[in-house]
C-alpha cells in the first residue's frame, strides 16, 4: 500500500483587518488583503487580532484556503489522511487552528481561483475536517495533523477536497475575547511544504475464476488474485 503525497492545486492566504466590529470582520462580504496561489516561504496564514487602544477596538482575521485534486484515488481505500505544513519563526507561537469545509474553489476538479467574496460565504463552519484543534508551532520544523473520516469520505465521493484553516476558538466558534489578543501563524508555502499525505490501497480484486469471487488474499498457483491479469492469456471476468 503506497504512501501518497498530494500537493495543493489552488490556495489563498487572505484576511481582513482594521474593522471595528467582531462580526463585521469575521463575516465580512470580502477579504481585503493577502495572496492567492502563493509560493512564498514566509506568509501570514492564520490570524486573529484584537487591538483595544485609544482608537477603540480593531479586529483582524486571516485564513488559508486550499484545494486538492483526488482524481485517481476514489475507488480504493484511503487511510492515515493528514495535512502537512511547515511553519516559520515569525509566528506568535502556539495558535490553535481548525480545518473547516469551504467551496471557495468551485464544485469540481476544474478549480477556480479564490475571489474576495469567498471570504465568508464559502465557509461551512459546521463541517470540520480535524477532530479537534491543532497547534501551529512557532517553528521551521515540518508539522502534521490528522484529518477525519468526513474529509476522506468527501474526497473519495467528489474527487477533490477543499478546506480552510481558521483560528480556534475565536474564528471557528465566533467567540469575541473582549480583550487585546494577538495570535499569528506564518507558513512556508514554497514547493512541497504544504500537502496532504495518505496511505492508498487499490480496490479489492472482484473478478471470478470458475465462478468463485476472488478475495484479496486468495491465490492461483501461489499468486495472489490481485496480481493476476490473465489465465492462459484470458483475462478473468
């Protein structure tokens, strides 16, 4: 069973800032800053900030949106699905993040680019692809977190997977902390630094020999059924 590394097809690391109301920032009609399809080695990837200075409260959020093409991996079995990333030491350290469903890149593998109006309308905060929040360390070491069965089911049913990385709990749960807070996570988006990894097994052999359905462990002359393509030059039916 091979291990597969699947790089992103589309991405966006985008945000809003300097907004005086929590909900207006979190649920803004559009993102106002950030990058799409970035390959930067040091880019702001997830953030929540509340500044309560003399000018009054100012809120900011940043999220990362990613799309992955699972074409060719829909008929077999996927296990051990995990998101892998590499951070940087620019982060404020220890921010908790969750992966939630997004439709920012369309509904098939002909992914569109992220547009600013995808900021809030594309999110489904009720569909979470990480069982719990995970820590984005202030580190240049490679990191990973497991994705749940809902992510695997969606990927195999639709030939793609999209998710957004959001701050937990302020963005994910919509909780306003009310006091000054700064949580920033920077990522290295250069080649092979942000990807999915999983174990893939081809679909079980289901043809028949002498009317007997082959189990994956059965053998013909000591050869496992799944390795048999023909018997006496005739392909099993």
